[in-house]
């Protein structure tokens, strides 16, 4: 483990310790997002309503995890109830809902903001009508006048600013400093009815768990006939299928996940920056001269021409004497032997013997044995290293 890696490891460990201290000392925060998800236990989820919904609809509620367009495109249904709670629905699915309502079904839409093309078809405009921090939802029917719900946490403040003639107002928003505004209406459409409520908060966990508030929800759904009810939960109200949902929903796991990703990014960045590309090893060109000489020598030995080999060795030796020692080799006499003795420092007897072998090699009629070649080769190599 090198020094740089140890430094990075210490830094990462310090970051983990600091995050752990923050996690230990932090206070648990509440998720106040208006998610309207059926599996969420946060204040504005629909977990409680989902668990109690069968009782509200006399066990005739069926959750559909498909878009209305896909569901109705495969079958023909008898008149029934349709329930949509803060769900994002495409235009083709809205058209399918309109078809079902026109044939005798009733649709209850509990949505804070329905697309304008749809609201125009039904006959109303909805918009932000209040910016108060609190308001009260009440129904207009006298038999429900004692049932209401007080919204004290983030009410949407939406209501109907225009309602065409023939549309019945079933509920309203009551505030101290403003006039009452309609928030729940019924509109005839073909053989069926649209029930539109623009404040879905009354169905969330935070409000249903408060004493007395469940009665208001029962009153709202009492307008629907006692028959099969299809609750379309696919879309924004469906549970997330994201594979990291569990990790990201848990604060401790979420921090660990982000630290892990950050550590990997840092490791990749510094490792890629400091690591040099592998330098290819280029082998040097091999000198094959020695191998060539050995091959030629083996060839001569196999042929057994010792005289020719002695002649070539003698010729090569004399060439070296002329070039390196600057001695004339034309006459191999006593003067030549003396000069060679003086310049090489070798014994006179050795030089005389070597000269005799050279002369024998130069004589084309001389009888040469293998031992003569070996003896001459040793002597010449001792005199001048070749």
C-alpha cells in the first residue's frame, strides 16, 4: 500500500466519521411532501385510506394498476363507479372515462388540478382561491352539516371560480376572512355523473388519523351508488418501482449510498490521473553474427577441410596484425617475428611456433591434421585476441 493510497483512505474514513456524527446528532425530520402514494406512511400519503378503503366501499372496491385506456380497451363494463385520487392521467384515458360515464357510470375525481380540456368538457374552472394557512371543508347537504374537516397543514386553497348552470355544488371551503368557495360539485354527463373534489388532502394519513375526520370522507363517498368501484392507482399515485427506493427512503442507507458513490468517483479520478499507461517492452535486435560464424565453423568441421580452415585463420590473423599493429606481413621472417614480439609482449618461442603454423597453412601441399588446426588457433588467439 503506497503513501498516496493511505492518505486517501484516511480522508475517506474521516468523512465517514463526520457523517456518522451528523446522523447520530440530527433530529428525525418529517416528510411533508404531498405524495399521495398508497404505500406511504408519511403525513400526506394514502396508507391509512388504502387500508380502510374496503370498509368505506362495502368490500366492492377494486384497485386497478393500469391506465384507464388499457383497462377499458380490453373489456366492456356494466355501469360502475370510478375513483381517481390525485393521479396523472393521459388524454386517451380521460376519453375512456368519459365514455364510461356517458353510458351510466359515476366518476369521482378527487384531484387538485384537472387538465383544462377536461374541466371545460364538464363545465367548470378551478384555480387557487385562497392563501390562508387554515380552512374548513364542509358539505352543503343539511344532513351532513355537522360533519366537517379542518385543514391546518398546507391546504391547497383550490376551488371552483366558475360553474356552468346545472352543475350542483355539494361542498365548500369555509374561511374566516373570505367568502365560502365551492370545492365539491356534481355534474351530469350522459347517463352518469362526475363528482369532482379539488382538495385531496382530506384522504391523507395526517387528517384521517384525527378524531372525527373519517366521517367527512364517508359522507363524500356516500354520493356514489353501492356497486363495484374501480380505483385507478396507476401513475403518480402508484408505488415507485425504482430499485433504489428502499435505500433512498432510509436516511442512514441513503447517506451510505452517496458516500460510497463519492468514494468510487474519487478513487477512479485519482487512480486514472496517476496511473501511467503500460509501456510496451521492445526487444532489441539480436546480433546473429556469432551464430552465423558458429554455423560456418560447424560446416567446415563436418566437411573435414582442416587445411582450408587453417589458411583462413592465418589470413585473418595477418590482416589483424597489419591493421592493429601496423606490421608488414609480406615476409614472415625473423624481422617480422621480432616486431610481433615487441608489440604483443608474447614469448619469442610462442611467436616462432605460430609463424611456422601460418607458413604451413599457406603451403597448399602441406599435410594438415585436426590437431594442427587446434594448436594454431590457440596460439594465434593468445597472441592477438580475435
